[in-house]
């Protein structure tokens, strides 16, 4: 049973983000966006981490996701306490979920602009 999340992480609207990036299939933009994402795919995804264990069930994924959310909420609080203008937000992509590091006031347009700047670096 999935616990209802209180005070959940803020969520970035990935559909709106895609609208500002305009090309969902652009590999260069996707690689640039990956630089802002946490635990989205690869070795550090929940799937990859949990696959190291045998007999993983849905509840295990639920528990891991809650642990990650709670940890990132705590990190966000530390950022605020230290006056650092950064915030982790959850991001729901078509095939997977992940987390993105943003400035708290970032809109999808701001994040898309930051991703485009990463391409130009």
C-alpha cells in the first residue's frame, strides 16, 4: 500500500518543459537535461539499485521512493537553511520518474533555457 505523501516535493510539469524544448527526440537536448536529473536512469535509478536484491516487490519500490523523497525534502530544507537558492523537484517522464535540481522559482521555460545553455557549453 502506497503511503499518501504529505508535503511532497514540488513537481515540475514535464509536459510543459517538453513544449519549451520542442523536440522530445533530440538526443543532444536529452543528454543536456540528464545533467540536471537525479536518479532518473542508469546505474543510479531505483530500478537499477533495487535489481541488486532478489525478490523485489512493488512495496519495495514504494518504500525506496518514499525514502528518496524524504531525503530530498531534507536536502531542500538544508539548502533553504544555508541560503542556497536550489531545490529538488520530482519529474514524471513518460517511461520513468526522476528528480531535477532547479532554482525554486524556475518555470518550465526557465529550465528549458538552462538545458539549451548546457548544449552550448
